[in-house]
């Protein structure tokens, strides 16, 4: 942990400490951390009982000031690991105080007391689904194409591709779609020999029948498409498509980090609880989720302007 100089706020030096590593600063309230200190960095640690312990940002206040060369550490405990929301387009955050009207004995009029801060966030994002793909592998250099099921989802795994060598003179390329099966009869000429290049195959596959399956084709990344393709029989499936998840969360711990840019990006950490966060997805469309959460007491222990 590192010492935090809060002498400007009236605290004695070497009484406030915080976890140094940002990745480990959000403690799980389910596990009480053990705080230890040594004298002058001599490596002999002993447990100390904090006068205050803030799980948000893992700050501690010691009742007795330490020396300037003393070392304070968290000997054991558990911290929260952050997770991500992908595909965020925009977000908003508003904050205000929950108020309560009270009247104390001797007051001539009611006063408004601040109970806790309320935060409301709205996030607009794409509902992400993994897309099934397939890239041909046989044949000459620069002769490969990649098919992608653009909508994503498990449906793309049912799409198949077959490339047929017609073994006939002067055949022209032909694309046929039956159900989710794409069958391409390749062009050939004398010998007989296939003449269809990867660039020609990709162009032929980007036809209305194939596009109706949600599938697009392109020359494999990093290749020119000038190579002659090889036959592909029997057919091959696109793979990797997965269904979108329905994220339904209740009582989820949320780490909130706010910055006061007027004071050298001073950081205020807080943790709140999402009472409920439930989004139903409509594949491939934009959706909005509204998250409302609150934090009470001195969890928010420092002012953010």
C-alpha cells in the first residue's frame, strides 16, 4: 500500500494508505482483509487494526500514525475483477442526492437532509453474436476465399460450401443454393483443368442466393486472389457461430470510478449494487439498457465536483 497525504483535509500524515495496484484496489466485502505493517521497512510485519477500512478503492485509516519509512500492506483478502461490455456506442451518467425532509427537536422548520447519492447510467450497444466462418485451405497460393455468416448466431454453422470440379471442357462457373447448402461448379477448360481463381470465386459467391443466407465471401486476408482454386468435396461447414446471451443480472457489484479533473485527476472510487439489470436481445439490432444503482453511507467518502 502507499501513503496518502490528506494533511490538507486535517488528517495526520501516515495515517491514510491505499492499495497501490489499480487492478487490486476494489475489495470484495465478503472477505475481510488483513492489514499488516512493519517499522522502517525491516520486513517484520505485524497485524494492525484499521480505524477505518474502505472497500471502495481499498483505503485504510490507521488510528496511530506510522513512520515515514514504515511499510503497510494487505496480507490477505479478495478483490473484484473487472469485466467488460463490448460494442458500446454511447453512454450517459447522471448523479444526484436522495433527500429526506426531517425536523429535529427545537427546529422551527423542517430541513432537507442528504441521504445518499443516486447514479443512473444508460448504455446503448450492439448485441454481439459470434459469426460462423470458413476459409478454404487446399490449392495454390493466393487461391483461398473466406465465407462469413454476417448476422452471427448458431444458424451460420449450418451453412455448407462445396466446390465441384466439372471435369469437362469449357465449363463456366455456376452457383446453386439449396437450403443452407452452397454448391459451386467451377469453371474449367482444356485438359480439363479448373480455371476459377479465388477472386472470381468470391465474386460469384456474392450473388443474391448466397447473400440471402446472410453469407458474404472475400479473398482470404493477405492474399491476392490470383491463384486457381481447388475442388472441395465433400462439403465443409462454416463454424464458430454462437448465440447471443441474454444478460439478466440481479444484485451485481459494480465498480464506479469518477474523476475530479480540477485536482490533478484525483480519483474517487465507489462500489454500488445494481438492483436489477435485464436486457432481452433482438439479434443484430441496437438495444438499450438502463442501469440504476445507488451507494449509501460513507462508501463515497470523498467529494467529486
